[in-house]
């Protein structure tokens, strides 16, 4: 498909004898917010882990913007513009917001073999801007992430993804354990991705959240895609029916 | 207008207070100052006189360098019990090589290389087989100690007379206050401290120890980061062992026994967290100094020296409890708006 930013073709994955992905073929379209739903063990996490470089597919092909790619590490995924925001493991609580924003991609003043002196001035000013850009109100980029609420942490993770100009943002259960107010904010944010030209992949158990902010819903069960429709062509009941 | 100014000042003070409470080495530093004052009074002013300070500063670098290595490794989320054995193995390697005619610089390089290999093995096995570093390095504690005794043939080799001891153990500075080893120690402390706080590698160490899944998912080569920390820890321990041997003049195969636990105590008193992610080089140094001060101060205050280990044990627990309490207090100070 011409407007696909990521295309996966016939993806297979086995985990010690379990066939977790059974030939998944899917296009993620540019600027689209795609809701990925399914029960635990349906294969959605496996699919996401392969796209974000945590696991490798045993078989199948991935194309990003029409070119076949190999995603071996999380770094490869990030370099391709695919940023994943996990519910729990995307922030280091013992480190400051500014440090967290740049983990693994720290600006350096000069470096030898990839190791160098941090450009702390740049980190401070850019983190203030990055946080302000996602409409987060935090007292200072030096505050420890461990002191933030779940929603604020999610906000910082989103700010990070925006700052590094990701093309595809995968949000893995971003509304879990959030207050109603914070959930609204995350949903509003996913809606706003389109205007920024970013493709959103929104994984959730909560069908209402998916229907509120996505253009298209893809349902998975037992390692296969069982439904792929535009939001306006389906209903929560229909999606529940196939799961 | 004045009211606003006052509020701004109050906010600034609150922020400062919070920042300092969050410093992991604060509890250790306060204890250190209190103890120095106490010993100074109890010893009727002998504690801080030049001769006594010279004695403390003369042996501080040896334990201090080991503590720096252990602290950094602990921040990366791992643990090394083999430092005491490496402390003996490194100078023994050097001594054997020099007895067989190797020049000092070559022997030094070879000794550090042996340490690097030990550190690499510690790290590689820990990560490759996903076992606790407590176990790996406990094994290495025995193996490295045994190797030291075996290569020494049970009898310490004689060191050549023309060693460049001036570069490591001579007294220098105003009033011959410091040994050269102290300058090495200070230099290494500054470098490692800057590495932790000012380089991207330091950021990776803290992230790896702070929360491994996040570090890995952000593309940090966590295995490599940890292995480098293991190697650094071993090399610092070996170097410290060499300093002690040059000071004593003989490579005894038994030096460094029990050092691993004192180094852990130093790191912990200095605020490093066993869980990883938290700690500073300065904290490790403060912890080491505290232990040396107690060792020395008890003697000067005519307290039975057998209380030494009791005091260290008590302090270790106390410092950790105090640190946890202060962190909680700091967290309770909300800075909104």
C-alpha cells in the first residue's frame, strides 16, 4: 500500500514451542491512529515487541516507508522513527526528568567512540521545551521521575517521543492505572498525533478508549488478525464478538 | 512587593533544602563531621594533629580506591565480593613478573590486564548465565585468592630494590602531609566522579542500575555497561593493592582479606543503594574515610579496639536508615507551580 509507513508481511514468531504470531500481515498508514486490541496472549505484545526491536520475528518481512528493514535492537527501531511507550518500563525513577528524556541519546559536546561529555545546558533547555510542547506542567526538569504521578510519567515519555520526532508512536496500555483526568489527557494526545503527522498505535484493553481516539481498529486473537475495520464501520459489540 | 520577594526566597530555600536532602551522601557526611568533632575532643586534640592526619591520609587511598570501584559497580546494579582477592592478586602478578626480570611499567600493565580479565569474567558470567553477581564474585573471591597463593609458591617473592616507589608512596606536599598515593587517589576520584555525573556513559550506568528494563528499551547496551563497571572495579582494586604492597614493601598473599565487606560498607554508608541506580563516588569516599576515622579515633580515645567492627556494623545500618528517612522527607516536600 502506497501510504503505509510500516508494512509487516507474514510475520511469524514462536516462543519455545508456542506459535505466538501466525503469519500477521498489516499496514500502518501514515498519520493514522490505529487501535490494537485483543486478549492477553493474543499476540499484540509480540507484534509490538518485534516492531520496537525487543524481539525478532522468526519469519516474515517488515518494511518502513517502502524499504525492507531489519530491526534487531531497540536502537534500530528508534533510528527508524519508531518510538514505543510502555506502561511501566520507559522511565528510570531514580533519575531526573531531563536525564530521562535523553537516556541513550544524550547530546554530547564531544565524544570518542560514542562516549563523551554531556551537553547539560542543551539538555536542560531542550527538556523544558519538550515538556512544554506536550502541555505538561512540571516544576523543573531536575525533579526525579520517581516523584511524578503515572500520568505525568506518561506525559514525559510522550514528550520524549515527540522531541525525537518519531514517525510512529506505539503506546502500550497507556491508560492503565491512570486517573480519569489523566486518561482524558492521554486520549486527547493520541487524537492530536494526526495533526503532527505522527502515526499512533494505541494498545488497550479498554474498548471505549480505543473507539474514542482511533481511526481504525485491529483486533487480534490467537496470534492472528481477526478484524481490521475503520471505526465508523464497526462497533464495540462487533469487536467484542470476534475476540 | 516585599511579600513576593519573601515568598520567592522561601521557595528557593525550600528547593535547596530538598535538593540537599536528596543527596545520597549527606547522612554519611554529617556522621563524619560529628565523629571528627567527637574524636578531636575525646583525644584532647591529638586526632586532628599533623602526624595523625598523615597516618590516616596515608592509608586512605588503598581502601578508598576499592570503595570507588565497588560504588560505581553498585550504581550499575551489580556487586563484587572478589575485590579483596584481586587486591592481592594484582601486586603478586607484578612481583612474580619483576622477579623474572620484567621492568616495572610492563609488570604494572600486565597486573592491570589480569584485573581487567578477572572483571570481564565476573561480568560476562553474571550476565551470560543470568546469575546474581553475589555468587559469581563469591566464587571469584576464592579462585583469585587461591591463584595468588599458588603463584607465590606460599612464600612472598622479594621485590626488586629499584622500584619507582617515589611515584606512589613518597611523602609530598606542605609538611610532607600526603603520600603520592593520595594524589593518585584524588585524581582517580575526580575522574570517576566526572565520568558518573558529566558523561553519557555515567548516565547509562545510572539508568542501567536504576531500572534495567527502561535502560534496555531505550537502547542502552546494558550488558556492556555492566561488564565495563566490573572491569573498572577490578582494576581499581588491583591498583589499590599495588599501592599497599609498595607501601609495605612486600607482596603478602594475604592482603585485602575482608576488604570486600568493608568496601561494601563504605559504599552503603556513602549512600549507594544495593538495588542500584543511586550513589556517588564522593559517597564512597566519605564512607571509607568514616571507617578509617573510626579505626583511628577509637585507638586515640583509648577505647578497646575490638569495638571497631561493632562501630562499622552499627554505622552501616544507621546510615542506611538515616538515608531512607531523609529521602522520604525530601519526597514529602512538594514543589508545585
